[in-house]
C-alpha cells in the first residue's frame, strides 16, 4: 500500500490529536488525487449508554457512525473517488490488527469492505511510533500485514 506524505501526515496529526483515545477515519482515492476524512469516534458514547454491550471506551476501541460512513462514501463515489483505506490509532500500543479489529472488519467471515486496506497508527506518549497496513488474505481468510510505503 502506498500513501502520500500529505495523507500520512494528516492521519498522523489526527492520531496524535486524539491521544490518549483512538482516532478513526477514511482515505479516498480518485483520478484527481486522494483525501483523508476524519470521523468521530463514537465509542465513548456507546460505552456510556450501554457498558455491558460496549465494554471498551475510546482509549481501546473505535466506532464510526455507519450511516455517516455510507453518506460520505456515497458523496465521494459520486465525485469519482473510492474508499481505499480505513485508519485508526492504537494509543500506547503497537500498530497491530487486533482480534477486535478483525471481528469488526469481517463481521460475517469476509471483509465488510472488499479491497479496502486498514491502516493502524501506533501513538506512544502522544507521538507517532509506527504505522502498518493490513489487507484481507483469501488464502488465510484473515487480515494480514502488507507493505506500507509513504511517498515523498
């Protein structure tokens, strides 16, 4: 997966700004270029309203409004852009694709968004430590790490 320095810097800024909570958002691409869209992490609200169902807060989980995601995705598609990646951060943790991430990204055992890569940004003490990319592997029927290149 290749992303522009500008996109990387935007996602890094979001991850550092939201620290010590997880950030989340979308990366779109089209012939005219690419665009990062930061999304609100609703996990704290869900946890407050129903802690038995949503056991984790925004320090260890993220949740984007699916209707807002669909609305934005529709607008971008109408403008010739496609969803290329979904990103989120791991505050004070490594940039790995957790079991929770996998379950949320493949609810029915296959990717919710085929062809979309997941980017995970590790933020330690408020600063970016690492970032990694994960894509669905048909052979393994799971998300696996892929190469990530940041273009200058």
